[in-house]
């Protein structure tokens, strides 16, 4: 039976606050914002938050349902309890070469960081810890409650130094430290836990968010970006200030951050940020990409670090490749001044080109691998000196081909013939092998190595594979279905169900989507998907709506700015297809998404016909579309959503902004809704959830907010905290729909 809904909610004061915007259609527009005070960290806000959190906890942990909730949580924990590991990568040269990877036995809060003690490739045939390997960093020792985690990391080219950024409570903000890989941070044989400072250099870099750490080849330092105003901010409370005017610096080992060398800044463009790459083999060139907000198009410049006039600093001489944010650009390789890159200029699904660097720019792009009009070129590393592995996404399924550096297609690469799923590559150009990890919805990762030195037809070698006890691929059915959206566009989705799930229109469905920022919803193994599908005989719908880049940049553009509502129409159309084709029951479809996907969930229930949905779970969502740009990194999203402070932008954003379009329950009852936000989310700040919940409750809807303490947007979560979040995600729809649990067979 469904859990009884609360009779009332904690009261929220409604103020008379009004903001004035300008509409192209209507001129001056006055927008009432009665819960503006919930944006402030005041005593009143804290009291309201405490009351809301207590009510939601009481509902989720209701005594009559506790045994069923614990059963679900135990299933999710069992599903998570299998060894997981990253692919193996190499650093160093000759006898100093070492192989690196991470490993988690199953339920460890964080992974262990391993490396070999010799240059030999690790032999995993006898287990996860080969004889010649060691733990060089145990992330679990960083804090007793496991809320401190590594967010960014980079090994120097020589492999001697490990730079790593630590974040607290899931914040995007991080402090970067450096240590020698030869001095391990792990529990010793006597059970002693070392101090983090043992083996650590005195360097400490603050004020950092969203950065790469790119070492120069001499291993004397690295490039990184920072925000000066973050350096003085406290770690014990949410810092929701706007992150603007990012600067690029170079840090030299053994020097204080105050002596870091400024490389690039732009005092006229607050949304600019910086990305760097060092040319792989020669270390000669610094490739700089200037990012404008969240757009994948960048400005590209290259600097010759071997030019004696190019002392690292603000006066370096740059050669401009792309001046005006025209297209995306990914450096692949170079031989002297001849460069290879993957771009989407005149090729929405991308192509590989070569060009020669000249004194005044470049010689022009020449196709090496032309655009495939039917498949997105996702990655294309140069391997074994003179070959390219082209990994495509064809109808959201990975496909790999081997090319020469001159563009000759040699053969298709299939570690598992006929495999349908996702492939991820790791490689170094100078090495004669590369790694591939294969996964799909019912198969955890399987790692292979392709060795060019082996005989023809025997190049693939199985390195190791993850195995999840309790799940068998034979128990589940996976299908890809296509449906028509509101405007006639064909959109795909993957459906995952337990073999005994009825297809008579009675099953519940759990529908996930994202649809934004050119990020695809890729095929991935999900033990929680399989657990929910099996225990509640539910259909999982993993939908590839517009706004991602599953089919290239045009697919992305069709779901951004004034076309953002295409995303919501796609998502609703997927639900209607499930119901009409008897995969799911009307009123038993559950929507789920996070961040931009949380916006998708709320907007979809507002647009859909009443009664279609049974529940909605929206995690760390963007919901106040008139004020998203006022906090932390939000101003960078203007390139994706548009600018509500312009007349054009205001008209189309205000028309769909969830906070501003919630109807009274008498006009349209919305399904039971759970918003999940986090105390330290400094990417999508909690005010989005707070103001929306207050509005929904005021208008009579069934809506609750769950506030996770000492957590952020999702990154850096420990495994126990992640399992708890998963339990809430799936338990809420079980509660409100009264779904039946099917026990172990």
C-alpha cells in the first residue's frame, strides 16, 4: 500500500518581493519572487530547512515501510558489492616506467590507487594486486567520515610526482597538493596511518575549480586555472558567490602559490575559462583552449615552449588556430609542426584533420578521416606512432575502426564480435598497445589490450573483467526503440526489463534522461537499474533526447536556448510511447534526472497530460531559470539556456521555467515529487530546490525535499553515501505507488 502523505507542510513566509525584467513581447515584466529569502543563509532559512528535512526523513523512514525499505537497501548494497577497477595507464620511461590504476573491492568508501613496482605490465591472473604492485595512495584515509575526496589528479611525465586536488563535502572547490609517488600514503604493516604530509611537498594551491593539471615534460611544474576570490573562502559553509574572471597560472614545484606565474586572463570577459594540453611526444607545444561558458566551441591558440623568447608568463607568443569560438577542437598528435586534431568545423559529427603550424596561423585543414554522416566520431587517439583508433557512436552504440595516420581505413576492431554497448579507450602514442573497456546495461566492464606486436588475428588480449554476482545478463531483455517526438523527430531510447516483467500495460517504468550541454546519455552498466527492474518488475527507460550530442552538434543545438522545450517534448513522448505500447502503465511511470536532468523532470511533468506520471525524482535540479546565472558557475550556462536578463531570452526562458509555471493543484495535480538537493552543492545551489518546493507546497501539490548533509553535486561521494542516495531515489516511487517487491528466486 502507498505510504500516507503528510497532512501539512512547514510554513514558508511569502514576501512581496518583485523583480523587473524586460520582455520583447510585453515590455516591462514584473515577476513576483515570494521566496527570495530562501536564497539567503539566514536563521529563518535554516529553521525552514531543518523542518523540511525532518518531515521528509519521517516520510521516507516511516515505520510501517521500514522493513521493505531496508530490503531494497540491502539489495542495492549487494548489487554494489563487486570488485571495480579502472583501466591501466603508464607513466615514466624505460626502467622508470610504472603502470597505474584504481581498485575498489566493492563496498570500500573510496578506491585505492595502485601502481606497479617495475616496468612490467601487471599480471592480474592471480587477483587484483599483482606481485609487483603496491598501493601508493589510499583515499579512505583522508577523513574519518570519508567526505574528503580526490577531485582532480595528474601524474608528472616522469611518474615521480602525483598532483591531486582534494574537495570537502562534495564541493567543486578544491585544494591541490603534490607528493612523491614513491612515498606511499597507506596503512603500514603495523596498522599505522601516516600523516598526509609525510611524503608530501610543501606546495598547497587554493582557489581552484574545474581545472586540469597539465605538467610540462620536464616535470618541474604544471598549468592550472583558479579563481582568486575562492582562496579566502571557508570550507565549512556553502560558498555561492559567482565564479567569474578565471585566470590561468603555471606552478613550479617547491614554490608558494603566491609566486605562481600568470599566463592568461581576460578582464573583459567574465565567462572565459582555460584548458591546456602539452604536445604528447615532444612536449614542445602548449595548446591553449579558451572556453566561453558551457559551449563546446573554443578559441584555440598554440605556443612553442622551445622558443627561447617564450618564457612562461603573460607575454608568450601565441599562434591562433581558431579565433572566434567557431568549432570544437581536440588535439590528437603532432610530428614537429604538423598537427592532427578532431574538429566539428563544417562537420557536425566531427572529422580528423591535419594542418601545419605556420608563423601566422596554419596551412589549412586537410581531412585525414572525413566526417561520417551517420555516426558521431567520439574519440580518435593516435596509437603505435602512426595509427588512429576511430571510436564512433552509431545510434548510441560504440564502433571502432583502425586507420593509418594518412587516413587509410584498415579494419574494424571488435574485441567481442557482435558486441553492443559502449567502449572507452586509453592509450599512449609511443606504446605498441592500447586499452579498451567494454560495458553495456547488463555487463560490467571487461578490459582488453590490443597489441600491435602480436600475430594477425591475435592482437586482442583479455586483461581482466568485472563480475557482479547476483546479476545474469540472461535474466534481462535490452531493446532499443525509436519513437516520434511532438515535432516528428525520431528519438531513441533503451529499454531494460527483467525477463518475467509483463508487457500487458501493467508494469511500472523508471524513465531517465539528461538532454543538455552536449553530454550524451551513454550505455552503462547499472546495478541499481537491474535491481529495481528485477525486484519491482519495472521497465527501465534510458532516453537519448535532444540536447545531448548522441548524434552530433545539431542534436545538441536542437535542445538548447529557445529550442530547450524540444527536450521536454522528447521526454514526454517517450512516456506516451511506453504507455501506448503496453510497456508501462499510465500513472506508474516514474521520471528521474539530475542537474540539467532535474530541470527536465520538472518541466516534463508540467507539460504532460495529468495522470501520465506516478512519481518524479529530481536530483540537484536547476529550476529557477530567471536566477540560475546569479550563483557560482551559473553565468556559464547562459550559452546553453540563454540569458533571462535580455528581452529575447526572458520570453522563452520564463515560459518554461519550472519555478514560475507551477499551476494550483485544482488546475492540474502534479505527481508526488521528491527534490533531492545537498548542503554543499556549489554548482546548482540549493535555492533552486528550496524555492520550488515552497511553491509546490503552497499550491497544494504533494512535494518533499530531501537535503543531504556534507554533500555536493554528486562528485566525490563515498560508496555508503551513494547507496543511501540510491535507496532514497528508488524507495520514494515504491512508497507513493505501493509497488510490489518480488523476492529472491
